[in-house]
């Protein structure tokens, strides 16, 4: 399984959002500056996260984005699936008759067991890592929360 920039940048954005939205909503611009992600691209990622029910927007002069749930209730798996879709390492674990995706021979395939075990391990791992753990890790790496990017405005 290889994550795209959607998964990698989206996870960074969610950690940032969780860390800085504890007191007030956070603007896309401030997250983009701290994480060095294009605002336009970040807006697309936040739209996916919003659709998945992980973030919500707050309107007004001091508006921005906040988490819908507590960081301890949001797993890395929730975030990655919202951004990437399935986390399957291969598409042959099953055949979807509606889309035609997957492998038609998956029911009789000897290697299907291997791919299912790998898929289960990936999902178990990302479901056990919660956003609050990553916030604590980010605070240990950058305790004062200072942004090194000159475009950053907290």
C-alpha cells in the first residue's frame, strides 16, 4: 500500500487542526502555512474530511475549522479512509460486480488469504493509533508550537 499526498498531507493537516483548534477555530491559511501545503489543495482535503464527518466549519470573523469529535475518538484509519478510500494493498481481495473492480477469480485464489491478512494488519494498526497520540508526539517534537515557515500566522 502506498499512500498518496492526499493521505500524507491530510493526516498532517488533521494533526495540526487538532492541536491548534482546542481553543478556537483554525483557518485553512494558518494550517497551510504551518504544514507548507497549498491552501487550494488543503481546501480539497478538508472538504473530504468534512464529508466524512471528521471536521466542521465555523462561520464568522473568527471562523475556521474544528474537529467534530475529540482527538481520542478519531483514528488514523478514519482519516486515511476518508482521504484515500480503501486501504487494501491489492484490489484482488474481492470482485465488485457493480464496479467491475477486483479479481473475478478471487474466490478460488490461493494468495487471497495473504492479501486479506495484510489488509487486516494494516487496518488494525491504523485503527489503533488515535489522533490524540499524534498530537502529543507533535508537541514533543515542537513543544512551543512555533512555525518555522515565515508565511505562518497562528
